[in-house]
C-alpha cells in the first residue's frame, strides 16, 4: 500500500482563547510547522491573520514563514488559504498571493475550492447560528483557479465541502483539465453543521463518486476530531490519507498539533501502513519540485 500522507492544518481561524496551543505569530507558526514535519506530517497548511471576508491576503507573511521552514525541511509541502468571493472582490484579487508565492518559487501546491458553502457554528439552542458567512466560489472562480494552477505547473489541494464540489472537480478531471490533485474531503463535525457527517456511509458515497479516477484522497473533520470518528482508520486501511490540526479540531481535549499528528502516526503503525515523507507525498500527488533553491523573492 502507498505510504500514508498526513497533513497538519495548524491554525486556521482558531483563536488562542479557544486553543492556547494554536500558533498565531510567525515564530510560533515556523516552530509548529517544523515540529509537525518532524513528527510525521508531510504537508502543512496554515493561515495568516486575514479572515475569510478579507479579499486580498498578503503573500509576504507566508513567504517569511516558508523560507524559514524550508531551510530546515527543504522538501516540505506548504500551502496557504484565501478569502471568500462576493461582490466586494474578484478571483484575481483573491488568488494574487497564491500566484505571487508560486512565481517566487515557494509554492508547489495551491488550493482550489470549486464551490460555495454556508459556514457557522451552533447557538445555545443547538440551531445554526444566524450569521451571514458564505464561503463563495463561482464556477468562473473555479475555472480561474484551475487554469492558474495548470499555467504555473502547480499541483492542487481540491477542497470538497459538499458533494457538488466534487462533481465540479470530476468534470474537469474527465475533460483532462484538472491539474495533479489531492481530493480533500471535509466532513462536518458536531460543532459545524455543513456537508456530510463523519461516518463510514458518507465516505462510501464520496468514494463511489471517485471510482475509476485514481485520484488520491484525504479525510478531515472540521469542527470535530477526525481520530475520534471512523474516518481516520478507514482512510488508513483503504488507501486514503488523513488531515489533522487545530484549524479543524473541536473536542474536550486541548491537544497540540504535534499530538494530533502523532496520533495518526501511531494509528498507521498499528495497522502496518508506512507514513510518507514530504518527498514521497510529492510523488504521490504529482507535486513538482521547487523551481529554485536558495534565496527567493516575491515578484
């Protein structure tokens, strides 16, 4: 069986008030990324402090962190987030930092989010909180992201929040237009009522849609704990991959990112599946080599 790729999503929008161990400063992010890579993660995802509603995300903070991480882990796979679409912005503005990081030779895998989803937690009554937060990506936005990745020779993390996202990605795959990709299945945990629940039946439904494509896939639970669901073990046993991290985690514990990575490493060892290095993950996902070594500057 192919080695297991572990992704560490180390911060997201999680505040220190919710998790004291979440890294927010550049120094904390560098230390946390390196610790997760040393513990067995092959892929690290993190956010700056811009939110989903901020259109343009800065490339400079990502570059400053990644330069330091790559000094210690030259093969590390690193990728950013981006803001939501809407009337206040456009996809060129939202994706500008991705393209700048790629042009600087720092980025090898970009995100492609081919759909829209309402996001928000539950209120005191257990009802979806009355917030106006939609993570919005039109079909035109998806085409721009896909074409930008193909033009720059980037692999893609393709976010799947709802089944419709996967139908869009599969249409591009069937037409030969999808770049090398890792299909990221996001399941909704108890704290976030979106998407399919974190059950074996939900995974079966997604894998039935993927059948015959040979696309690599990964599971993650946002607003929950993937290791506390059937999904982590099912992914390890069925040839998939696993995402963990304080961006996603919700539960009674106050773990560190490294502990979440180590938990999946231990699961893989128990089952007898090797854990992938960053170089092995790059080969599995079709990620190109870094364009340049040494000093890199933003365009």
